[in-house]
């Protein structure tokens, strides 16, 4: 029996790193409501004309294991999602 399910998510924002994380978590909660934690593994940004264009984060979201008696529309834990 697994203790948790994990999914890797990459998200971007034109506002901030914090906003990119919030977008990634919002995406994850559309299919699963039992998020336990999120680990931001990497933060990068892109520039255009000397100004920050996009803030990017790569994170691993950890969920409580799905119960067998409940239908789940969870994210596939073997894939990466890019927003």
C-alpha cells in the first residue's frame, strides 16, 4: 500500500513565482482535493528586452492515496503536466 501519490507539474506566470505556484496548485486541485504538500524543485524565469517575461516553477505535488471505494479522477502520477 502506498503512503502517497505524486505528480510533477510545471507552471508559469507573468506576475511572480508565487503566482506560478498558485496556478500549479489550482490546476492540481481541479481533479484531487486531498493535496498533502507541494515541493517547488526549480524556479526559472525568461527575459525579453531586458525585462522579466515569465516566472516558471517545477514542483512535485503529493496527494493522500486514493481510497479504493471512491471513484477518482486524479492526475496520472506517471506524467508531467505543463501549464
